[in-house]
């Protein structure tokens, strides 16, 4: 689908939805709340383009949370962790940074850079939780930290300290965190990039920090390119989303979005063909097509209308852009982008 056709299709769909009177408005916050849709069960014949987004849409490693008032807050890689907000998941505006005065406690891992990576943002227990990474490119001398905020606004975040670190002698890389709270109320942090793959540790819900010393392997490619885990429950399964191949090379990036699933939040995770993710398995959900290059570092947000896939991709000119699509599930329960 060309970009023009994709824009027209999106606009026509939006008009049809409005005409049908199914767009709900949250009067508390005057935000447009996406209305529930009939989730499709048949994948389109080719990958769709990202949905229309406007405003502050330059991003890298985006993660998005729905606020109690019904809007959206997005955190992303960048100096001091940039924030953007949206009332309707379409128009985005810049909203400052998490740490406007910097984060000097991270300099051991960043070499003094203010560039912090791959934040994971969620709202739990009346506050926002932000897990984020500090490292330098190509190194596994890395760390994951936690910050919390009552409002999510720039400058309101409190440093809660180190969660886990990796050293050059370790076989894992402590970046790309993602928090899951399972159906039993247990907290799990998945993370990892290259080296021996994706890892998982248990957290104490009262502190957001580690509850024991165990580190579990949940996905890997024998030292190959895998990173950016995101674990989310849908139906009877926990879906482990990961990115394969190469990020961060502009239009030459080969990132692609993969998934596996398990009935347990700790795995084992397998792909559609039954191949374990720890043995290199993964079912592809989205890859580069047309002028959409290297889509990846995905997050999944269950919303009122559908599960929402949030990711970055590169334009032809190498700029990193925000991608948002909805997810459908086929008859066997495997997700696809539409």
C-alpha cells in the first residue's frame, strides 16, 4: 500500500467511524477515546503502513501508557528521556523530559552522555513507573534504573535507583527493560540485547526492585541480533514480542518485529511453528516494506478499541519516526498488524 493510499484509507475509516457515531468522548479530560472495534481475524495481504500521526512524531524506542484521565504519555530514547503527550493517539506534542536537570547517577554507564535508552512506562498503584537503560553503543557495561512519578510530568520524577547492571564479563546486556504484572500479581522485568539474549528477573512489587538473584533466559539467537522484549497478556497467553536484526542504521536498518507466546509469564515461549524462542524461534509480525524501514523496538498497549502496536521505523531520509498500528488476532490466536 502506498503512503497516499494508506492516508486516504485511514481518513475514510475515521470519517466512517465518526459518521456512525461510535467515537466516545471522555468528559473528564475532553479526550477522544477510541471506541471498541470488532477485532479482525484475518490478516491483510500485505503489511499496512503506520496509521496517521501528527506533531512531535520523531522518536526512537517509544513506549506509551494510557493516563487515568484517558490521554496518552509516551517516553522515548534521548537526552534525559524525552516525553510526548496525546489526547487521541494521533496528534502528539513535546512535553519536556523526565530528568530536565540530567541524571548524574547514570554516568558510570554512559560515559557522561545524557542520552538514556529504551524507557518502559506504566501506571500502577497510583503512580507512573519508568524503567530505563544507561549504556554506550555496542557495550554490555550497562544498567537499568527505576524512576517514579505521581503525574508523569517533566521534572516530577524521582530516581529510585539501580535495578540491575551488567559488566563486560557478563553474558547478558542490561538494557531494554519491560515490566509485566501477571495475573497472580507477580512482577517480572524482561530485558536484554544481543549477547546471550533476552533475560527475565522477578521484582518485589513494594519496591519495583529485584526480589531474588535469579536471572532466567527466555529468548535468544545464539548470540545473534535480538533485543527489545515486551511481554503482554492477551487471552490465555503471554506474548513475548522482540526485535530481530539491526537497528539504528537509518534507512539501511533491518529491524523486524517478532513474537512468541506461552501460557506462563516465564515461558517457555514458542512461535507459531512450535520453535522455542530460546532456540532462535519467532513469528514475524512486521518488517520493512516500501518506505517503511526497520520497524522495531515495539511496545503493545491494550486500549479500548484494540491492542495497539507502538514502534519506531526509519523514513527514506533516515529519520526515525513513530509508528502506530492496531493488532488483530487470527483464529489460532496469533497477532497481525492492520
